[in-house]
């Protein structure tokens, strides 16, 4: 995790989550009526949290994800999506760079279970992402997920 500001943490996760998410959303768009009913329109901190997904749109990053995997979402996928929604973090897969609009498979050339997940504020720092082509090792084991990415950051206060 990177600590970029004293008042707020920005999150980044990468790895094999064994989570099949298909194209289910990793964000929530709240109905404006709910904001009115709950009288939330004057609380800037809550509004910033509820509309965090708009940071993606401001940076020309699509909300809708695509996937080269036709698998149904599994339990880990639902858990990962719930975590994303609660923390306002988003899958980078299929949203930027070489994988934009592709959603390349990351496991045995069958499914997407490996992800790079970032806070919306980190997306503008992402300069490159590429998922390597499928490789077969030792005739039995298969490995696909070699994710190459670059983040451009000019000033980090602390790392933890």
C-alpha cells in the first residue's frame, strides 16, 4: 500500500485472487433519490465517497469492464467485488493500456483470476499495463499471469 497523503490512504493490490468476476461491476452508482431521501447532499465527505467512481470517468477510464473469460462468477469473485465496492477500489484489468477493452485471460488461457486493483486516485499514475502471452511450463503446469505495469509517482511521503 502506498501512503500518498497524510489524510488518506490509496490502495493497490496485485495477484492471483482466484476470483472469477465475469463483467459484474466493481462499483456502485447510487440513485440520486436516495441521496435526497437520506439528506446526504450536504455532507461533502460522504458525497466524495459515494461518487468516487467519477474519478475514473474524469480520466477517460470506462466503468464497464470486459472479460475474455466466459466463466460464471465464483464466491471469491463476489467477495472481491464487494471489497472493491466498500473500499472504492477498481480492477485495472480491461480498463487501460494494452488490455483496454480486451480483458485478457490470466489463468491457463481459460479464465481471469489475477488482477491489478487500484484506488481511483492511482489510475492517472498508471502508465502501462500488459498481460503476457500464455506460456506452458514443465508440460503440466501452466502459467499466464505475467503482468507488466508502470506507475509514475513524483513524490511518496511514506511507504508501508
